[in-house]
C-alpha cells in the first residue's frame, strides 16, 4: 500500500471517529437534560411526600387538614374531608 493510500485511510478513519464523537456528544447532551429533569421531579416528589407526612401527623394530633376546617380541632371526631384528602395524596 502506498504511503498516500495509507494517509487517505487514516483520514477516513479519523472522519468516521469524529462523526461518532459528534453522535456521542448529542447523546450525552440529551441524557444530561433528561437527568436534570428526573432529579427535579424526584426532589418535587420528596417535598410533596414530606408535606403529606406533616399533614398526616397534624391530623393524627387531632386537627383538621381539609380546606374546609383547616387547623381547627377535630374534637376527637373523624373527618371525611380530611380522610379523603389523605387518601388522595398517598
Ligand atoms: Zn377535616
């Protein structure tokens, strides 16, 4: 194989590698975007489940957590509004 042919082949291989590299960069970019979105969603869900936990505690301590009677004492009675709110958020 002539030197010239060898150089040409190496150039071809380099071009193919650059194409591959570009492809991988695009993939990495989209994975990073996806990853950021997933992390965001995860922290939203954590905050949300912590909030529900707090409300459940409040209800167990004898207070309303429903929008109708929020923070008022339940006077030892169960409240269907509160319970359905909790059920909807579990
Ligand atoms: Zn209630």
